[in-house]
């Protein structure tokens, strides 16, 4: 098992699935919704796959804001997928690994993901999305990034110090707040993704930073 998969299983547990929605809102100081709207604006086509859908926040947004779309959701954690089903009534949810997609080739027009990239073997995921996406289909990856600006970096580190204190109160998130900043700092997800997308014949590749470089979105189109 590679370290990303190990981290994902260690981070997202039965004990913290129930509080995820609130934690992601507070921990990102409300930016999560803003970032998810940016993902939503890139959606094209009729069948959308939300990879690492978690508790279903993004899947629900896509479904309720765009009519005539079919949304498929997939997550590694059974407990998170269960919440999306019970709380949000997301019916098309699959409990699976994004590195081995249980979907037919050329079956999805658009594939989105939020906070997945740093947990996966990027090449395996891109190989799979490249198979599953339809020609001219669009993929959108979004995840945290380590800010480049020194002042922002200082504030970002301070923010994680505060999250560690919060973790001593909300103990089901303590292990995440102890390690997440280091993981973001060490992750090469965006460089690896850009290289892999080019290798797999994706075109019109664009990268956009949000909120002072603390998160990043990469969008690409599958060549015909
Ligand atoms: C921070 S949560 C994000 C959930 C959701 N995308 C959101 O934005 O609210 C990360 C999610 O990635 C899922 N995940 C991590 N590695 C995965 C993999 N290899 N395949 C599928 N899901 C994975 C975890 O189970 C977890 O639900």
C-alpha cells in the first residue's frame, strides 16, 4: 500500500465522518464552498463523476445547481460514502479506490475531484480517468497547495498551529491536524498531475491558484 492510500485510510475514519462537513468549513475559514463553486463552474456534459466525494458536499452542489445532469460519486471510505447516502440522499455512490475505477470506458463526460490528488498515485488515477472519460471530456482536480509568498506561509503555519489546538478539543481530528500541513508541504501532486495529463493526451491544460496560493485547481480536456 503506498503512503497516500495509507494516509487516506488513517485520516478519514468512522469516528470523524459525521463531523467532516463542519470541520472542512471551519478549517478552511469558509473557503471550501468558494473553491467548490470554482470547480462547479468548469463542469460540462451530462454525466459527471465526483471522485473522492466524501460526505457528498460537491456531488450535492452539482446535482442541485445544474439540471439534467447525472452525478456519480465514488469514495474510498465506506463511512464517508454512507453519510453522503444517508444525509444527502446521494444514490449513485460507489465505495471504491479512485486508482481502479469500476466504470466502463468512455462513460463519463466530466470528472471532478476535491482534495483527492495528494492521497493517490497520480499516474494510476490519470490512466483510469483517461480510460473512463469521453473524448473532449473535461477533468477538474482541486487540492490544497503550499503557498509561495513568505507572509502567507507564515500565516498558513500559524493557522495550522491553531488547528492543532482545536484538534486537542475535537479529538477525532487530532491526528489529521498534526500531519496535514506537512503532507501539503511535501506533496508534488500538481507537478505530477500536469506531467501525467500531458502524457495521457489531455489538452487545454490550465492551472489556477486560489486564496493567496493556498489551493489550486487544474483543468484539462481529453483529446479526441
Ligand atoms: C478531505 S476529503 C474530501 C471529500 C470531498 N471531496 C470534499 O471536498 O468534501 C478526502 C476524501 O478522499 C477520499 N479518498 C482518499 N483517497 C482515495 C482514493 N484512493 N480513492 C477514493 N477516495 C479517496 C477519502 O476517503 C475522503 O473522503
